[in-house]
């Protein structure tokens, strides 16, 4: 499709009053009045002939097979016109079907028959982002006409959880805390596996004294333990309506997935077995615990398949189904959220039987917006009411978390930005103290 540019339309519009003036003043010279519009139309036609011809354009569009959530990507566009030596400006914009920010139009100039552009793409949610076509517009050298063309490409980009930098952060914890993975896999701690005997010294816990061997050797000997391995770690993620609320521009569920994947990578390196589950209104999926670095790719694919659904979470069904699938005691890390007292009561009742058999870590993400409402000076009655409501909400939340702690669960309520480090520190503390 060829359309006049604002410059071409303006010049043509100016030629009409001149023609009308000639017809009004010299009616007998009306053929001469057509010269101005005809000249403009002829220039437009010449401009269209001087631009790169559509039939000779070779257009190639490329897109990455996978793109991490929250990270900007790019769709590559290459336009070739063999044998054309002119200069022509191009504009391009991709058509997107899926949850992504509206892409801006990118401009470039074709020189010597060659043009390469990168069209920015920033996804908002996981899933499939379709790129059915790319809209192209290029202008003639005179700037009078534009040619519009829609190039179908039918590309699909898989939006996966953002694990960029995950290994780097996890390796920092490995280096600082000395997780297994090096030459020695025995870590001292308060675990349940006996390591060795050593002479008792001041400050050593008297509970670990071995009285029989001490009597045999006629000196005090104490037992030293090492942290156990092959524990079962289950990463449970609530995929209900409340987990769709964005924090820092990213839904809560995606913050949870990133922290869960980092914990899974650390646990696999520590020699534990890691599995996962997802539930909402129903139990959506379960991945059996596995070991080894190769199992991390299975966890990543399982997390990428978690859908966004605006449905209420059925804690009774989800936690009961999870409990029935676990045959041995393990660490259950549950990422969830609650807002009202009724949902909190259902959550507590469903959590009670699970906490009897397993060690449960209940993870929620605090919203800094509520804290800002409380700390802001109230200038109006509405601001004061909002501060009181936010304070009551946080108080009820703290009471619910305290009741969970009395059930034996470890509660972790932290901002989304510090979720992964706080969760890893809690995991390392549990391992070091041998609570499993």
C-alpha cells in the first residue's frame, strides 16, 4: 500500500488553491490550472518509483526461542534489496500476541541495499509470546510517499522464568557457606549422621559426650556429627489469584519461582532430592524429587509451565494431595499468600496435618506499599483511614504467622527483592542444625 506522507499531502493541498485561483481569475485558462496538482502527483509517482521495490526486498525476521521474564529481548530484522544503491528510511514495529509491553517503532536507513534493525520486546508474563507479523514502512527519497507492508513471520517465543544471574548468586552462597560440591562432602554441623570422635574441650556440648568410649580410653570423648544429605525438598507454589498481584512490576508467583529455582539449585548441589508441585483451585502438577544437576532442567521446565489463573486457592485440596504423595519426611517450602481471616483459617487447618509429618517453611512476600501507608504522615481523613486499615491488616497477618509458627512451621515474610537470600539463609540454618 502506497500512501502520501504529510509533506506530500501538504504540497498537494497547497496546489489546489492555486488552481482554484487561476480558474476564478482566468476561466479560459482552466487547463493550466491542472498543472500544479498534476505536477505534484507526478512527483509522488516518481518518488514511488525511486524507492526500493517491494518485489525485490528480501526480508528475514529472527527471534530467540526463549526469553526470560522481565528482561528485554530483541527481534532481529534484516532487509536486503540486491542491486539497489539508493538511500531510504525504514520504520518497523512487530505485532505481538501475548502479555508484553507495547513495543515502540524502530527507525533505520537502508544504504546500498542493506538494513538491519533490532526491535525491542519486553514480556510481562510467562507463557508463549507470538509474533505473527512485522509492519514495515519505508519512504521515497523525495519524502512524498510511504509504502506500507505487512510481512508475516509466524514466530513464537517461549517466556521462561528469569534465572539470569541465578547461578552467580547461588555460587556466592556456595563459596561463603561451603556447600558440598568440592573435594570433601562432609560438613560439620548438628546433623544426625555420626562423623568422628574427638577430645572434649571447654565449650563443647555435654549432650554429645560418649560415656562408654570415654571410660574405655579414660578421657572425655565427644561425638561430632555431619550434616545429612539425601533429604527430600519439595517446592510448593500457590498459583491462585492472590499470587498474580505484581510486586516491583513482576507477579508474586514469578518472584516465588525464581527463589524456588535458586533454592532447588543449591539443594541439588548439597546432595538433596528436590521436587515440586503447583496448586490453585485444584492440584495442577507434581514433579517427583530427583537428584543431580541434570534434574534442575526438569524443575525449570515444570516452573515454566505454571499458568496464570484468576481463581481462588483451595488449600485443603492442594495440601492434602501433596501430603498423600510424599512417602517420607522432608522439607516442604510453601510459597503462598492470604489476605482475610477466613482464608487464613482454612490455610491453618490444611497446614496442620502437613506440619506433623514434615518440616514446613511458609513463605510470603510483604508489600512495601502497606508499610508506606502506615509511615506516611496523614494529611487528610482518608489517609488516616488508610493507615489504620493497613496497620490492622499487618497486625492480623502477624497473628496468623505466629499461629503457623506454633504449629511447627517456619514462617518467612520478606520483601520480594530479598526473598531468595532470606530463603537460602533459612535453608542453610535448617541444614546446619539438623532439623530434618
